[in-house]
C-alpha cells in the first residue's frame, strides 16, 4: 500500500487550478447512458472512483477513453443493464447507474454498493423514487432488480434531501412519460450541474438548486460535450490547508458561491479571504481563532465533506470549538489519529469538543476514509516533524494525486510505494 511522507511546518504558497468535481462527474458519466452515441466530458479528474465508473461502463458495453482530463464515452454498443457485483462493491456512487439503465433498458440489476465506511447510507430513497415512477423492485439477499415496461411521471417527496436519490430520480424521469416533481430535493451544486448536462442533451428540467425540481419527460436524448464544475471539496481542502500552515494561496477556476459556508467559517476563525470572480485568495499569518459551533447539514449549510479538514484547523486554534456531525454517524474516526499528533479533542456521541493546542507533531497515522485522509494530510503539513499517512487509496478516491497538487504549493510531500518482494534464486 502506498504511503504519503510529509515534512511539516512549511507554509503553503502559490497559485493552483482546482480539478473538476468528482461528485458531479460520476452522475454525469452515468447519465451519458441515456443517449446513444458519443458524449465528451471535460474536466474529469483521474481518481479511483472515476476509474471504477469507467470500468463499469465498459462492462456494460460502452467504449470509454480518459485522456488528460477529458472522457470520451461511446454508449452505442451498451448491451446489458447488469452491473457486476465486484465493481459495485468498490464504490458507492455506482448506484447512480440505476436510474439511467432503467430508463434506457427497462430493467437494471445491481448490488448493494460499497465505498467509505463512514456510517449507514441506505438506498431506500432511491428505490422509493424509482417505484413511484413505475418500477417494480425485487430484492434478494444483496441483489436488487428493477423493472419497468414504461416509466410515468410522478410527484415524489423525499423524507431527506438525499443527493444520490435526487440525481437517480432525475435521470430516470427525463425519459418518463409526463411530468415528475421532486419535493424536498437536495440542493447541492452537483445536482445543478447534472441538470445543466441533461438539458444540454435535450432534457427539460427546472429547479435544481432549489428544494423542488420539475422534469418534463422527453422521448429521447442526444449526446453532447460538457465541462464539469470545479470540485468545491478539493477547493475547500486547499483553503483549510493554506490557513492551517499559515500560508498564502490563490485558487483559480473556482465557484466561490459553492463555498460560502466554508468562507464564512474561515473568516470567523480569523483567516483572510478575498474573492474576485472565480479567484479565491486565502491568507493567514496568525494563530486561528476558535469557532464556537459548527454543525454539518445538507447544502447550503456547512458540508460534512469538509468537517474533518476543518477540525484540523480548529485543533490549532486559540480556544475551544464545537463541531457537530449530523449527516454520517461514523465520520469522527479521524479524531483518534489527530490525537496521536497531539490534538486535544473529546468526542461525545456526534459532537467533537476541540481545545486548540499551539502545535501538532508528526506521527504515523492511518486514513480511515476519503475526507479523514485529507484531514491527516493537512495535519501533517501543519505539524512539526515528519508525518506518514497510510491507507492512501482512500485519498485517491477523491483527490487527483494530492501530493502533486500540494507540491505545487511548496509542500514537502512524497508518495512511497512498497518494494515488491524479489524472488529467491
């Protein structure tokens, strides 16, 4: 397993262009199945999750090439709607294929998806939404089969604004007969990006970014070329890293409106932030201030995907902060690893009480999930001495060679791979 070796204590400095958004690219890749022909998608990062999605699409009969940051996907020869269990286990986002495969083939067979172990993430809302559109669902052990000779528009209310369920219903409903309305829909920027992509293919969708989305079904969609939005979580990670190392970093090609909750919290912590169009400048020279209370909630509130990174900055702040996680019950596993580096954090149920310390110290730590791994990298950058982050494959699910990205900003970070055993002669 690869490891990241970080020599800490050096402020980040420089300019960086943010990669395309993983959480926008994955559903867009799945949605490409809705139109026969060749779709070109730009600004797609090289990530383990993207590789898994492309491998699934190839298994379904598509031709997929990922060159630079562009994916060219020919769905003409897609011939099956059976997603292999081995690939579904590798990534939770494979569940996005249910909607488009059902809409295109009238049937889809999938398995319970895998992904980060950050708590229970049921797919009930996905299945209820597809049922409302006319699908019959059969569940046996780990296998799920959905069938529908015809999909029909429906009024669907989500009991929780699930991003995945909202997107799956959107993708199934675009080819359904009549109008579909999703109320209490998730409002994330990635859902707005999916709406723009589907509309570029000929769909008729309104309301993404609000809690009510309306889809008027069309008879067919056409391939298109589309550019994915920048990744707000990667941007946020870099912003927190700049603040934690007391550096000066300029982020280009961002969408600051997508980061308003983080910008607000960082400013409360005393970090200087200047926004100019799609450019964000982050600077910090003094010890950050504690932030009394941060609560993760669905967009546009503070994102769960930046909770662990923010905790690192608060661990170095002057005073006591409270960070409450309301989305995933298993998302405080990084606390033990940060404590090994000298952080003073106490967890009570889903709340972390963080008493800032003057500095962190290098240690050997383990990434337990994607965002926890990013947080440990930030801690290593800010810490005194050497930090080794193990289980880097988690980080590779969401960051395109994180060591290369941070090295451009002056970080002393390298990846080491295990030396294979040489055969005895």
